[in-house]
């Protein structure tokens, strides 16, 4: 298993950050990683994400299932190609110094993980870019 993460402090309360994070229709306005998104943020439901592949730069579509949706606390989704690779993406929010500490992470499992080091390193950099964009958007609200 490989775990990647990026952490940031945001000068807005957790529910304000949550509102930006879960407004999928507005992702094209600010989100550098998930360029398009649609669906319902409800546990058990699938959403549709168009993201930039970290190695090729091409857009790819993923349809993960929401594993957890706790307002102001956690958004988590999971997707997989059974037996080949699976991932669980998490946004964990917690109060910090009058604002929010956001930890974005993804855990990867499967046969392809050991062969994906460069791609995963680029993905980790894209997490930081997403965190910075989310911070800017939430603090401007």
C-alpha cells in the first residue's frame, strides 16, 4: 500500500471549506486537479470526476463511490480496477486556530502500485495545488 497526503491551514471555518469542497458544479472555476465533477455527495452514491492524469496530462474520467460524507469533517471516496489498483481519496477537515486544517490523502493498493512511483509523486504535487486553490477559494468566500 502507498499513502500520499498534503496538509494545509485554511483561514475559514470547516463548514465554509466543506461548502466549497462539495459544490461539484463549481470545480471548473477553481480546481486544478478535478476539472469537472458532478453527482450527489451522499454516502453510497457515485460521482463523476474528470481529472488530469499526473503522468500524461490527459483528462481521464473516474466514477468513485462516496464512502463518507460528514459535513465539516470528512469527504471520502473510493474507486478501483479490481485486482489491478484501487484508491481511497480523503479530505479530512478539523478546526484549527479559528480556521480549518485540511488533510487530503489517498491510499493506493494493488499490483500496479510498485510500478507507479513517478506517477504517484506527481499526484502528490497535484494534491498540494488543489489544497492551495481550495484555501484561496474558501478564504475569499
